[in-house]
C-alpha cells in the first residue's frame, strides 16, 4: 500500500468553487479508489478538523494569525502531521511559495520522493489580476517557489503541454526532475449528459463559470449579448463566479442595456454545477491573454463537455488543447464580442450541429479525460519514483 500525502491550500471541501481545489480533491478521491493507494490531504483552513472524504483522509489545520510573523509554527505543525502519517511520497499542488512547498522541498526526509503539479504561473497571474506589481516582494517570493521546485522536486507534472514547454524553455529538463504532462479531468458520471432537453429548445441559456477577473474575459461575452438578444429576445446569460471584476461587469451590462437579461450567480459550489449545466444551452469560456498569462486547463469546460453542453472558447492557452475546433466545440478569437455572438447564434440556429458537437465532446471526455484514467497515470509515476528511491536515484 503506497501512502501519499497531498499538500496545498485548498478551499473547504463543502464549499469549493475553484479549479485548483476541484483538481486536488478529485485526484485524491480517485487515487484512494485504487487498491494500492492510501491518500491523505493536508491543508490550512478555518478550523482544526480531520475527516474521511470518500476513502481518503482530509486534515485541515486552523490558520493562526501569527503564521506570517512566525513561519516556523506552521512548518512545525506540518512536520508533526507528516511524521504521524508517514507518507511514502509527497505531492504538492501548485508552485506558490507556501509553507507546504517549503517544508516538502527543504525540510522533509530526503528519501521521500516529492512530486509537484504546475497549474499555471502564479506570480504572473497575480500581476495580471492586479494583486501585486511585477517587481514586488510577493511576486519575487512566488517566483522563488518555482525556482525551488525546479531545483528540488523529483517529478514535475503539468496540466497542459503549453505549460510544460514554457517551463522547459525557462529551466530546461536535463539533470533535473522528470517532466510529465497530465491534463485535467472530470467525472462523467457526476456530470452526466442531462442537457439533451435543451437541444432544439426555444430558450437560449448561455453560461460562463469562472472567477470574475480580467483574464477570464467575461467583459467580451457581456458585450456580445446585445446582438444575441436581437436575434433571440428571450435569451439569458448566466455568469457564475465571484471576483473583483463583478462591479465593472455589472456596470457594462447596465450601460449597454442588457442587465435585465444577465444573472450574476456568485460562487456556485462544485456540487451544484451538474444541475446548472443541465439548464444550459451553450457554455462560453471567453478567456484572454494578459501579458504573459493565458488560460491553463479549464476543468469547468470539461464539465460542460461531459454534460453534453456545446462549448465556445477563445483560442488561448490550454483551451486550444482542450477544444477541437468544429468537432468538440468552437474556438473563436479572443477579445471579439462579434465572434462570440456569431458562434452562439450559429450553434443555436443549428440544433443538430449542437447535438453532434455535444456527443463528440462527451465521447472525448470518456476516452481521454476521466479522473479514473488520470489517477492511474499518477500512480504509475508514483511507482516509478518509488523504484528509483529503492535504487537510490531520487534527488
């Protein structure tokens, strides 16, 4: 039995809404279903809590007010928990410079292999979202987390080929950790194909579900809606997610006269997404490039595909790897409301095309993007690292 400890700062499992947490919880759930895996997730949160989720253990440590001032305290707590859990392998989610990354790559036992999953470029993403400036201490500290990963991890996993290529250009891949690309996944049973009732229906319901921040491009979907309403007056736009861009998006909707046809749903817990998808006609992911930042790998797009909801996405980042243009979805140019409205109206006008696209998208998910497959791929990597450890070849 291989004991795996997954470390990271995850949202409460009952209220998780972000792709990072969904990736980590789903991976742990499916790993724990393998006969030879024992999984423990460790995170900071609102309270001290230990509970079983499915077949894996989730340990939450209450984040103390003094942790930033006295970083040795949380490092000690992590060390005590892992000393008790005795993991054979440690998997860190994300390269942000956290207590988990520091402990795993500098203080944990050297004979325990370390795996890190790269979900994006957190330093550059924070700059693009206006959270900090490019040369700020925070950005430099997060960048140091990437450097530490490149030097000290035994294996680095990437959720898109693009991320792996960018990392290779920056750090190389010789005499360092092993690199693997394992894309995100979805549970096709959880997001079953319920959207058939919308195929050929009268009402047009368009959904976008991402954090409300400029790189996710919801502005261009809002600006596309007047033209959509001209053709389909009873159309509705649902925007799920929360973030600093909400007020600006609401203001734009009011200025162009479509506020009565747009519903801002706020954060929708992952457990409620299947029902929301079942009421959706077309899903739109209007992400844009901002500086060095592009969309990574969108789990919510996979959820739409698994639900039989036709997808329109912009041709940026990992969306290009996810959507096969004209087959499993439609790719449009970024920052182009006209291209979005044209694609929405064209799909709406051709219900048989929507139906065929939805079928092909779900088939793609079933063949290549299920959590069962992804968990098996992770286990193969874990076992490979354990064999290297036995031969004394881990870093």
